[in-house]
């Protein structure tokens, strides 16, 4: 949203504001170091950390002893509550102990993961409980990785940390779930699609929060039915941040304080695309956010404190906000917006499809009674049976829209460069052509 678009605009109808809190963990009113020590001692002999690769287990007491030793070393090197510490390294037991040592000294932690962003998860948080065994899928240099760890600590759950910071194959994910009887995890949304395409055993997994890219609810329902996972929901990233955050204690109420990234709560509102009225249930609109943090960090001009998040979504029947996609990922046809992510996700859910790209080029259908959109797909190696007609039939059947048809072209290769161009090599004519994809 720019300053030119704000001039002359009236205030939003704020009758349907949704209050969202940043991810947080409620703890008794006390110092952070005392809180951690009390939690470690309370769950003393229970298993806390499990090395996902070799299965080595560490009790809460074991982690506390090693963290206190590390804190003493840091204290001797003048690290205190006034210090800001960056921990460099990959997920491992030593990293966790160093992280807790900094918390015991009440130092601020700088997150080095450039993808770290404040995350607005549902008010109920992660919903982990004492009996859960949580699989770590985010690096500890990411705010979500730290929140996973601290949430597990706060409820006495077991936490299986993943040494490899790179994305793991679904087969390896399944082995970890089976080996350690994993019950809960925070996953990147692409894992849901890959798990649909590559059926594995996830018998013990009961709770999933997926992040990054929204996935169409039909695809989520397929996943839930396939793996019998009833608690599977989306936690969306609402605002780009500066790439770092600190963990501190904030005394907010007489009886409790909050362990949280020092960011305030925010308000979210879904507004009509061509007006200032808030949307009714099921009506798609632009998502605006308002928070003191927005005003401090954003270079975009805001209207009455509201800033456009860049996302499109709607209120569901329970008055919860559902994110569909980023505005730039939509194809516009008149007053309609079609999510490219939705189209690509439907195609990627097919076993034989390796990659998919929805183009913004629009043409007429063969009978001239509707619009036709183009998609490009590559197939998995060794697949010679799937044809374009099968994929077109599946995609259009899922969308069920007589006024909008999609054509599917199978290509051998999709190569993207820095300017969003896609170089194609057709299977049938073995020639190259250049096409430009607008972002």
C-alpha cells in the first residue's frame, strides 16, 4: 500500500477485527532463569531431549546441569543480562545447552536465520501436552525452532531434535516418527503435499501445525483422511521482520508473565478488495494488520495504523481468519482472483508430478464460452504413462468451474532464472522456447 492509495480514503469499518497474539508461553510471575530452573527440576528425571539421529536421550536434570556449566563459562566471559548473544551452529545438544545457558543468564538471543519472521499462530498455541513427543523440524536459529523447544519444556514433553538443518526426505521423516513414536510436529507446508504423493507410515502422529504457504482445505482434508490426523491446522506468517528477535520476560498480568519475542499483540481485519468495508463470512478480501511493531519497522505508509499484509483471505463460519495466498500469487480475471498456489498444489498432489507452474496467460476455450489458463508440469523420472489429458481432467474436476478451464502441458524441464523467466524444453518437439512469467 503506498501513500498515493491512502489519500482520500475513509477509515475502515472496524466491526470485525480479529485479535491475534504472537506465539507465547505462559509462565508463573518470576525471573526467566528461575522459571527455567523450576521447570527443569519439576520434570527432573523425565526424558527431555532425544537425538533424532542416534537416539541418545537426555533427562531434564541432565540438560540443566550441562546448561549451568555452560552458563558459568559464559559468565566468566562477561555475558550477562545486558548482553546480546548470537549462537552460531546447527541443531545439536551443545546448541541447546548454550541456548538455555543464555536464557539462564537472561541475555537476549539474536536469531541468525534470515527467514525468521514473527509468526501469528492460533490463540491455542501449539497445543503440546506432557505426554507428547515433539519432532523438531526448524533450526534453532529460527524463532519457531526456539518456540518449539520452549513449549515442550513448559509442558514437560519430550523433544526430538533434528541435527540436519536441511529439509529432510519424507522417508526419513517417517523413520523418525516411527522410531521415536512422534505425536506432534510443526512442519513446512510442502511436507503435506509430499506426504500425500509419497504414502508412508505416520501411525503415531496426531498433531500438526503447518506454516509458510497456505494449502487449499481440500488438499488438507485429503492429508487428514490419508493419515488419520484430525488436528492439522495452519499457522501463517503475517509480517516480514528484520530477521532477528530476542526472548525476554514481560510482566503482563498480576498472576503470570509471558515468555515471548518482544512483540506486541496485533489486530487483523479482512477488507473488501474494492472498498473499505469489512468482509462477511466466506467473502474473500485483503488482509490488513495493525500493531505498534508495524509502525516501528514498516517503510510502507499506513492508513489509520492499518498496513496491508500482502495476503488475501476470508473469515470462516467460526469467525476465524483463513489465509488463501499472497496477493502476487493470484491470477486476476475481471473481479475474480485465482490462486496460482492452489492450482500448483492440486497438480503436485498427483503421484506422477514432480513440479508444476501456473502461468498468467489467458486464452479462450475451444468452444469459445470460457477462459482457459495454462499450466506446465514436469513428471517424475521414469514415468511415461501419464498424459496431459489425465492431468487436465483431474485439475478441472477439482476446481469444478465451467467458466474457467485449465490446460496442462508436460515439459521435460523447468529452469527458473533470477528474472522469473522459465525456459522450457517440450517433450514432443525437443526444442526450446522462452516464456516470461510475471510474478
